[in-house]
């Protein structure tokens, strides 16, 4: 039977029209991560993915590869409204269906979409399990991936190039309480003149402007090697909209920000996405410290304060999962000191179209 590539409408909410197909397409992405990292905890429900597809600041496209009634692959692409010619794109095929040419069909549809949307650049990430043989080193000089892996050969053959390697790390909760207390005390001693704010769910009104500035910094200050990710514009209204969408899913955002007391300016923040299901891991989202405020152990203080809040407010979670660019040595040093351990690597790839 011929493979059909079909657009997937985004349902308004879980259980609404189109939900069954959307959920099966989301399951493809979960299966790829579970197989790539070899860990069942990388599976995630479609209910948690849905809010991202309702982001008004992104132009999104989703396609299913169907073999009869079976979803065997997916194509996802999105670009910010501020830079609609810069897209993130994912071509994914169920592990048991690979080798049938489905990926090639999806990639061809991606190129057609790119022409329709006038993309000039696309970026993707692909988990690359360790394997023997020749390796490709990132242009940053930090990290490498096996050249002979299927996903690596697939992307190389279609004109993509590696720009960065990211490390996935896992922190087994609750960690070493004595170590965490010692690290927090040391960080607090170095952070005189700063104070912490922690909350779950909606960002407190007085912190929204500061959080908006930090979210903008995430798009300009975070290491992105040669990916050249476009800058984003954030304000308090976008913070509220983002919080509202994310609140409509079975997970809670747990955030800690640090304020420079003398100026009232937020100097940094970190966020964990905590599923309602206590058997699932918490996911590290953004962590950033303003360049002007670095050198005070604020990254360490933020991370541990949020982990302490996680233990207090959401006890019993098995772990925290995070990703960091291999060249982001400062944050990796923080994570390693806390007790995060590497569990896998992803290549960050770029393809120019103009």
C-alpha cells in the first residue's frame, strides 16, 4: 500500500475533533525519543504537547505519514511570526518502520513546504545513540556523534550539516540532600544583594516584565553555535498568554527567579515543567543568568532553589531531564556538581535554502 502524507488539523482541546489522529502523530515523536535514549520516561502524552501547537507567535505545520490507517511517521515544522523564513523542522519515522523510504517521502514534503513558506534556513535536532566507528565533531569543537548512525546518514545525504552537539542529562531525585544544602549555602554566600522568588503556574504580575526580558535573553544569549536562531520579542502580555496556554495541560510550570535587590531587576531564572503524573520526570526548560550578573553563583542558586521547591511541592518525582549545549561548560559544571549524569546526545543540524 502506498504511503499517504496528510496534513494534521490541530484540535482545539484534548478529546475534540481531530484529537485521535493528533495523539497518534504525537506518539511517533515519543517513540523516537524512547528508542533514541533507551528510556521509557521519555514518552510524553499528547495532552502535554497540544499547548505548543496553539502558540500564536509560531506558524506551525504538522503532517502524518499513513500506511492505510496506521500512523508510521510525522513531519512537524514551525517558524516564529517575527522570522517566518527561519524554521525548526522534524522528520520522524517509527523505529520499526524505518528503511521503507518513509523518511524520504516526508523530507520531500518538507522541501515542498519550505518552498511554499519561503524558508531560507531550517534547523533540526536528532538524538544519536553512541556507536563505534568514525565520528563527526561539532564545529564548536565540543561533542561528536557517530557518522554511521541511520539518522546521521539520512541528514548528511539530504544536505544538512551538524552545527552543535547537545547533551541530555538526568538527575535522579531526590539527590544527595547534604550535597545540595552545601552547594546552596555556598551559592547564597556569593549572592549577597540578590533574593529569590519561586512560584508554580502563573507568573506573578510584578515579575512579568522581568521575565519577558529574560525570555528575550534566552533567544540571544544561550549558546546556539552556527544555528543562528532568530531573536524573539517578549512582553508581559506574551508571558500571560504563554502561562495561560500551558496551564491548559496536565503539567505545572515551576519557576524560580533571582532579583537584584538594589535595582529591582530580575537577574536570572530557571523553569521546570512538572507533569501531574508523579511517575513521570520533571523537564528542565529555560535557565539563564544575565551577562551583567554572572560571577555570583546565581545559576547554581537558581537550580538548587527550584529543585528544593520541586521536592516540597511535587514530591515523589523520579528525575529531572535537561539538555545543554556541549560548549556550555558553565551550566554543565553546575549540573555535574549537583549530580546530573549524561544519558545521551543530540546533533543540532542546519540546512540552508537560499
